[in-house]
């Protein structure tokens, strides 16, 4: 392994670790937000705000389950381009839903002046800012992939080309027509021609 390949392997490991950490953090945010929404329903808060926040958190939880299914179910043969795109879309839906939920929660508890309301407002603003940054980054990344598909989906294109070159078996009977080779007629042997002048010389002798 040369230096370039070693750097590529090291870079891939770092990228995988970052993606795994981002996935775990996203799941923690969704689960903690769902628990918080359930707590706000039973607490003495604005019920309208609590129900809307709870509904958005449940939607984000459902989309997280869909994302987990796309990432880990039926991936023996690896990911396809369609599955990669679906995962990116689902991630954006989750981020948008969480962003909307915490933005609405920050606005809904804005009139409260108790310590609990201030803590909820600070938490919701913090999560909303993080999700807004990730949402904008996700849109930029999807646009970049659309403009540079070969950087991400190049190996899938190679795989599809290789599959297209594979021989296709025809289950039906195949009748192969063989043209008979053309018969090469043998050229007749040359007939020796005796020159008349040679004959005449022999006669004179």
C-alpha cells in the first residue's frame, strides 16, 4: 500500500466515523424531543403548543425509523443509487421536521417567564439553530451531488456497465444458422504446351 492509498483509507475511516456520530446524534435529538413532547403534554403548559410539538416529533420519529430501515435492512448487496438518494431525502425531512418543531416550541413558550419556560426556550432555540445549519448543509450537499454525480455514484455506474456487458441467457430454444463454407474448386492442372518451334528444331535434328 502506497502513501496515497493509505491516506484514502484513513480519510474513509474518518468519514465513516463522522457519519456514524451524526446519525447517532440525530437519533438522540429525535428521541429526546419526543420524550420532551410527551412530558409537555402532561405538564401544566399550553396544550395547543404541546400537541403540535408532539405531532411533529412523532413524525420525525417515524421518519427516523424509515431511515434506519433504508440504511440497515436488505443491504447485503450494498446500496443502490436510488437508496442513497432516498436516505438523503429522508434525512432532510427529519431535519426540517425537527427544525419546525423546536422553532414552534420556542415561539409557543415565549410568553412564559418561569425558569422552566426559559430552559425550554433556550433548549429549543439551540436545537433549532443546529438543525437549520444541518438542513442548509444537506440542501447544498444534494445540489453538489446533482452537479457531480460521478464523485459519489461513479462506482455504481461502473457496476451497471459491467452488468450490461454480461451475456444474457435466452431461456427459449436458439436456432443457430451456420452458413456452409464455400467450396473451393480445385484449379485444373496446367496442361503442358509444346512450343511448335521446339518441335520443329527437334525434327530438324
